[in-house]
């Protein structure tokens, strides 16, 4: 430590700001430090710590999201490379203002249109902004929750309650498999609770909402819940269509 700033560096370390302590030490030993204004000096000490803290918070948020290893980037969500987007809508969504009133985002497109990439890119960007989020695979979620519902009701309710409060929930490959009325009821309860809590859900799906009755379940007794799912996701949300050139 530089002798003149040793006590300040020790204070910064005590406060849990080790990067700022190192920056102060380096600045004190550097010839350019003497020419800095007070604002420049302060910025040079604080900024490295802020960058470090933001990166740590991003990594923590990404781990909590359960997305897993992924390098998707929102900068690629634009018309080109064989895909057509509503670029203005994508830019609007990237403000994440839809979270303010709990609106949903529904991403549609044919197989291999880039729907999963879209969701994962938004998940990574949400984590960079330190937004509480969780990424779910539709089939894994439905099957895991069904087992939990049948084997441990207390844990099931606890997990359902936790997911109902996540500020931004991603559900990839929505409606890719059919389930029974009881299983669809789990999904219905989750989305109803999220609507009541005014938090947002983003899904990817290859089927038009009008076709959900055929793809979500074969059980005619749950058609009312299917309409409820459509109403909660579509009527209170954005419709994003990714088109592949030539399809």
C-alpha cells in the first residue's frame, strides 16, 4: 500500500471494496494521478469497483436464472441471416418497460426460427440488468412439477409460490407436449398467480394460440383452462413473430 493513502486503502478493504483499494494504490503511485481533478480521482477509484460488482451480480443472477451455459446475444436479434424480426418491437422490448405493468411476451415461429435463442438472449440481458428471472424448459417443468405435486405437496406449493413471484419467467418450447387435465391445472395455477402478482412471463412457441387446444392437452375437460391460459398470455402481452426467409 502507498504510505500516504494506507489508512484510506484499509478503510476501503474494511468496507468490502478491495478493487477500489487497489485502484487508489495504483493511482497514488502513478504520475498521472497528480494531474487529476478531484472528480477524476474519485471516478478512477470508484469505477473499477462498480464494474467488478456489476459483473459479480450478473454472474449471480445468471446462475439463479438456471439458464445454463449459453452465449446468446440480443445484438443478433435483428433482421438478417435468413430471419425477419419486427426490429422496432424488439428494440421496444429491450427497454424491459413491459415489466412495469406485468405484461407478457409471446415469441412465435416455425421450428429452427430462433425462438429459444431469442428467449435465452433476453434472459442473459435481463441478468445483466440484475432483473430477477428464471428460465424453464416447458417439458422439464411440467414433468418435474407433476411428480412433485404427487409426492410432496408442501414442496410443490412452495415451488409454485416461488415461481409465481419471479419478476420475469421464461418458458421455452411452450405447448411442445400434451398433458392431462391435472397437469395443465398446474400450469394454469402458475400463470394465474403470476397475473395476480403482476409479473411478466416470456414464452416461445411454434404453434399459433388458436391451435393450443390441440397441442396442450387431449383432455376435453380442461378446455376452459386452455382458454384461460390464452387470455392471460396473449391478451396481456406482446406478440413477436420470427420469420425464416423462404418459409
